[in-house]
């Protein structure tokens, strides 16, 4: 009760004094991150671009996203587009927090120069995230703004909390300063025996994010500087990592790490299993922007190496914080710079040959559209903890994780030639649903291998296609009678292998070989004898509904060149029209007249060859295009 009386008095006093604060004074509160006080001040000042920008940001930082969006929108309506990129990014994150994903996507796409589509992203994570999570809030009596839980000594845990009613109120959010607590976590997920750490650990400043060596005798934790240092125009209390040692069951020898600084923050420590590498977050100079994840060697003699930035795969120009390194050296961390569900999301990155891989979003369950952080896990038992302000207050959650069965639902295989058994790089493989809608497609690479992710209880068709080959379809299902994974070889047969009439000529063209088609002199209409020959082609085109043909007409060299060209065009077009009249789709056909430009022999001008030699060049050809 005492806490709430004190809080009420502070709010009333702040509200009364805020009515008389000058812009300079309110700005000072804002610069010093006293956002809850600044909000009251800006609300009572004249609306200018500056006051509305700072008011909107103050709402954002105190998680009042509805008021943040209202103020950002009013700012745009009255003063024009937001030109500060960081503020525009905050506006987009606030929109995500209130489920306005379409507007957020539009802003982020324009701001970051790449396409954002929340629905596509969420579906991709649902199918491809390595695990699925079932989470539950930890029962935590008297909890207030609790986060950052870690194990030490059997079933003992440590976490940060603002539950200390005797602690001063923090002007950022009007909550007590953070302290570190120990507790016992029961099998039912309840925190019992909650006690604050000794006063040598907890001070009148913030303490949080404890991590321990395997023997539980060394602790690293955050502590905020008790005094603010002027950096630029603002006074900032940066954060340092401290080390403490357990001696005779008492925490002693509390010292700041030597690479801590008053000029920047180092925070959120986590130790590798062997205790030789300490990971942390920092906004020290030389990073990619805001907070990055670093690592530093912990030497056997108690000294430290030089902090090393984890690089551009892990870090962005936004915030990367709250690292956790698991016993199998998987790095988990929170970021709002990698694409996510909104604000801080938890990601994982694998340590492979000394480098961390591209981060993977953990998906829903752990991640929400507000801040999710402080993740830790026992990967052998697939249980762990994380923190989240998804209810507008920091709370502790426990989870169980299971392998995402959707990652096991797949169809894969190779594309091969039916007769030679050689693989066919560059072939197109397409996945259809049961309604013949295209789900995915790919051009296979040098190994002719394809893989598609699929879903349970569905029917699919996978098709291989290649120029001058007959498309090959395979139907399969993942319902109760089907399988989770399918290994399907797509065996394609070329038209030339399938049909005697289809052959490759000396120029590498694949053509349908038909008897010669004759036209009356100076005519282009299809004669009955020509129709009979063309009906063979009609039969082939109906047998192979994906075959496409170029109909070309050629003349000999006798007569004017232009006359011959026009006559060949008309004969080719007439042939095409006959095929269409027999039920062949026009979009599968192309007609072209070459005149006398493509002779098959040396009869390239009039008067140098016999009639039968000229006759060889008068022809219609049917070349496969597809």
C-alpha cells in the first residue's frame, strides 16, 4: 500500500508542477529519459513540431503505443512527413504493436529500401522456424516489472524486479529502481522463497541481468552508474557490468569490469559453458549502431581480452541486446534490426567454424509485437525462460519447445533424363496445390536438386518441365494416408526420344518431320492433301498439350525477293490458322515466313539449279519452341 501512496503523490505532484514547466525544463526531462514526467509537461505546452515529436517518442518509450500512434499521426498531419529516420522507425514499430501491419510494412519498405510484408514473413517463420513453443507466465507473487531470469545452483534462479517498495521511483516509468532477487522455481512453475541479493549487490541504482559460472561462485551483472555524465546535450547514466565472488556464502569483491566506461554502456552479460567467453551488449564506439553484441575472453588469471564485435550477420544499425549463449554455443539475442513481429524479437544464431550464422527468428510463442527478451534455455530438456512486456509490463515466462514438425514436411528430389539418366540442370520444378494453384517454383541448379516445404493434410502435384521435354507430373499427399517427407525424382523424356517423327536437325533445331506440304501456284490456302498431312501434327499437339510450335514457310530463289517473303508469310499464317481450326490453342503457335532467306542448298538465285533442287527449298517446317 505504501508504494501506491507514494506513487500517487508523485503523480499528483508531477501533474501540478508540469502545468508550470517551461519548454527548456521539459526538454531536460526528456533528454534525461524521464519520459513519464516529460509526457505531463509536453501535454501542457503549446503544440509545436518539437513538443509533439518528443511527446510521441515519450509515449513510445513508455509503451503507450496507442497514444504514440495518435501523436505521430497528428504530427504528420500538422507538420508534414516525419523526416527523422529513427523516429519514423519507432512509428513503424508502434504500428506493429497495435497490429497495423500494412501501414508498418509500407513505412519500413520505404525507409529501409526493401520489401516488407508481415503476412508473408509470419507464414515463412511458421513453416521454417526450427521449433514451436508453448509458453506460460510464471507465477510470481508481488512481482512488478520482473525480467531476465537465469539459473544458478540447482533449482535456484536470479531475476531483476522493481518490487522493492522502499526503492526510489525511476522517472522513466514511475516504477521503483530495479534490484536483483534470488528464488526457487518449483516444478509447477512458481517462484518461491523470493529474496533480494545482499546490499553489496543491490544499491540505490538499477541492478539486473545476472549470469553465473557453472560452480555458482562468480556472478556478472548490470549496474547503472549512480551519477549521470553529460554526453552531448544530455546527462546519461550509462550501465556497467560488475563481477562478484561468492566467499563463505557471501557475495564479495564487487568490481566493475575494466572495459566498462562512463562514456558508453556495457550490459546483459552471459557466459559460455566453460566460462572462458563473456558475451554482452554495448553501444561503445565502432559498432554498427545503437547496441551491438560483443564477446571478450575471460583469462585464467582473471584478466580480460579485448572486446570483439560479433559482426554484421548478428548486428545491425538498430538494437541488438540481451545475449544468451547456450551450453551448445547457440547464441540467442533480442533485436529490432532484423525483421520480426514487432519491436524486440528473440533470434538464434549458430556458431559454425568460429563464426555466427545468419540469425533466425524464433517465431510466435516467444515473440510478440512488443518487446521479447531475456531468453535462456536448457537445450537438453527443451525448457527455458524469457521476458516480455506484451501485457505492457515486464513479466517472466517459462516455455517448453518442440521441433517444428512443419520443417519435416518436405518434398525433394532430382530432375533426370529418362533414357540417359543424366541430371538436367536449369529445369523448372513447380509445386501445385490440389486446385492447380502454383505454391512454389524453382529453377534447379548445377546439381539438378529441388526442395519445397509443404504442410500436413494437403494434396500436391510436383511438376518438372524443360524446353523440348515432355512435362512430368507426380501427385502426392501429406494426409493421414500420406507421408511427411517425399523423395520424388522427376524423370523427363525429350520429345525427340518419345516420338519418331520428332528429330534434331543438323542446326540443332528439334522439328516435327512431316511429308511435304504443297500449295497451288501463287496461293496460300490449305489444300485437302496438305490438311491430311497437318492432321498428324494436330494429333501430336493434342497428345502433348504443353508443346509449342513455330510454323515457318520457305520459298525457293525464283521470283522477286519481296514477293517470295510476303507469300511465305501468308502460307505460314494459313497453316497456323488451320491448326487453330482443329482445336489447337493459338498461344501455342507462332508463324513466320522466311521467303528465300534460308535455303537448304546452294540454289540462292534463279537459273543456277535444276527444278528438283529448287523444290527442296520450298517447304514448311515445324520447329519445337517448348
